[in-house]
């Protein structure tokens, strides 16, 4: 299986390549992501240089959610500049191994430089697509991801790939953007909204159904709602007109979620 880039892949890759070149937080203002200082425990962030912590595009803390153990092999989907991989590397220790996969060359380059800088020898970064992971079957204990699966135009394929690479008994622990109901068509068709982690989000029920279809069990989705100011800012910066939709419904429609599941 070889994944060919789609217009959505191209738009997302260009968006994040520009972000990392500016050394800015990868989400920027045109998204529903949250500053990393509000996501992770303070003592966890202090284990990496502040400029590394600042190159995050996350909407949650998959490291704490995953309860990583020493010696585990961890795969981070959409690893970006490497923050979650570097945090995971400390949790799994020298006997463990962390693999980061990202489709953006600029992100891979920055992540490798960050790993070298902090002397993380149990981490590697591979360029590739979530829909066609460059990872061996049944080789990973835990898959993590932070606000990335929603960016894929073929999430069913992503979940199939995650299931393929997990060992029997393996776990999925991700933070992602999901919705309560269908998004307006004008949002779905906006490539800027895709790159900003909004347009690609799917209904929580659909998310669960796709995971269950490939064999995942014990699926859990725990919502974490954004504040109204964050949603308003994101909609304005993406130049999306949702005036025909009830404001309170918009606030509740898109949220971050803590998502876990198992492969038996």
C-alpha cells in the first residue's frame, strides 16, 4: 500500500511547514489548539527546553493519558517537532523505544535536531503518512497522537494502520478534535479549517464506529470543551461564516477529546 498525497495532505503539510519555519507554536491562531502550558503538568514540560515545548500543535496530553511504562515501544502519529516523543522517551527509559512519524520534511528535520540536542538516544523519526505507516506489524505497545488524526482525509485507513502496527494487548491513547453532530458544509470544504484541526473532525459516534470496525475494544471518548473565546478566535481567523447556526451549538459542536482503546 502506497499513500498518494491529496489536496488536504498538501494543504496541511504546507501549513505546518510554514509554522515550524517561523518557530511558532504549530497551531497558530487559526485553530482550536491550546497552549502547551495549559495541557501538560508543569513538571513534565520542564524536562525539555522551553523552545522545544513551544513548538507544539497539541490539543491535549497523550503522555499522561497513555500511562507509559519503562521498556515499552511507543509510536507517535504526526510527531511534529518531537515534543511528545521526547516526553515519551523519558517515560519508557533506555530499554524502551519511541518512533515518531510525520509527513512534513521540515518537522522531521526539526524533531531530529531536538532529539540530538537533548541526547535522546531511544527516539527516531520517520517520514510517512498516517494512512501508510512505515512501521512493522505487531511491533508497538502504545500508539499516541496529539490533535493529528482529525487532519487525515481517510481516518478509517488510519485506524486500520494503527491496529496493524499494535501488538496484541497494545493500546491507543490520543488527544484529538471530534464533534457532536455534523459540521456545516462551508467548514468541511475550507482547507484552512482542515489545517487548523477543525474541518476534518468527525462526530464522536463515527469515530467510535471506525475504531470498532477494525477491531478495537474498550473504546472511550472523554470530551474536554474549549472556552468560547478560543472558538470565536479560531472561526474569525479562518474567516468562516457560521452566522446561520446557533452560537451555543457551535461552542459545543467541536471539542478536544481524550480517546483510549485496546487491541486484544
